[in-house]
C-alpha cells in the first residue's frame, strides 16, 4: 500500500512535470508559504535562468512581508524584482465588494503578463492551492480569464503537504503563519482607504512585536477586533492595557478581542453559501 509520504512525493513529481511543460515562468511571489514553495519548485525543475519572481508592492501589502520576500528570494538565489501597484486605483476595488479579490488579482496579472511576454517567459504562475477550491476565492476566476496557471492547485497539493515538503527542503517558510492582504481585514461594503490600511498594518506590526505570530486586526469602522489563536487569548488579556493604549494611539476608538480566536477569512462568515461558492467559477466545479 502506498504511504502518505509516497503520495506527497508523487504530487511533487507531478508538479515538476507541470512546470517543465511550461518552459519559462514568471512567479507571482508574495513570500508566503505557498508562493515560496512554488518558487522553490520552479527553480529546481526549470533552473534560475528560466524563472523570474515578481513581488507587487502596494498599499494592501504589509511592509514586513515585502522585506521578508526580498530576503527570501535572495536566499533562494532566485531572480527577483519588486514592482509597484495600487489596488486603490482600480475602479470598484475601494468600494470593497464581495468579489474584491477578483479586481486585485486581475490587476496583478495585468502587470505581470506584459512583463512575461516582453522578456520571453511563456507563463505567469501563482500560488493557489487545492484547499482554495473550498473557500471564497474570486481571484481564481481572474486567473482563469487571463490564462494564468496555478501549478500547485493543478497538482492537487494541499497546504499541509506544502508545509511538510517545505520543512523537508529546509524552507524557513514551512511554519510561517498564513497572511492575506490588508484589505481582508475590512468588512465587505465598507470603503477601503489608505488610512485604514495603514492603521491595520501598524496595529498588526505591534502585536507581532509583542510575540503573537498569527494575528489579524479586523477593522469595523473605529473598532479594532483582534484575532489570535484561541490558545493565546489569555496572553493578549495579560497585556490588554498595553495593547489598548497602542491601538488607541494608532487611531481606534474601541479595541476588542474576538473570543472565538483566529480563523482564516472570518469576514466571509457573513456571506451566503452562494456568495462563498467558487466551484462553479472558471470551470473549477
């Protein structure tokens, strides 16, 4: 009987076949767990002369993540560039509709595809994974429409398997907490502004400096709702006065702690099943 380790290895070999069939690729590289693993695989299977990692720096991308991405690409020996984009200049994005991520990814690919074409790279790839098929991911539709490939998803690789292989390969991102753009902290329908994004970035940076690795500051108008893993709620309460003072200084009128703890995409919980479903999008059913 085939072991789980063998199954994971087979998926990685399949990923290699997919990448080799592409020839030369531009990797949308955020520096997160998935894009770092995808970049590592692309370098291994295609060689660095056939790979270009590009990081999009914008108002919605935490500063700490940009610097980590730059350092990580350097450590991996990957050709890497940082380009500047602005989601807030995309018509319809700042209004924060439920398909906000579609606008973001569509704009990102609008930037990456011409770069790839001009420099002789045959494909643009990004780090969508198999787990994304069960979540609210409008960005997958944008990728499908623009012909952008998701090799990890195509190979059926899941987050847990990426972490397992990343650890095996010595990637320091193997246990990196998940992160998403800062706009994901603002409830759908509430305007996204540069000021709000800056406040969220400052608040999360402060909590990270206090030692909380997996943290979200969801902004509801002038209220900050802090999410950390449920097991760490008591640790936040132990420094409640410090946290409250800092977030008030940043500009929040009220500071709260979510008693359910951190969970990815908690602002999607108010969406209907129809709004959350992406399985019928882009032929992904």
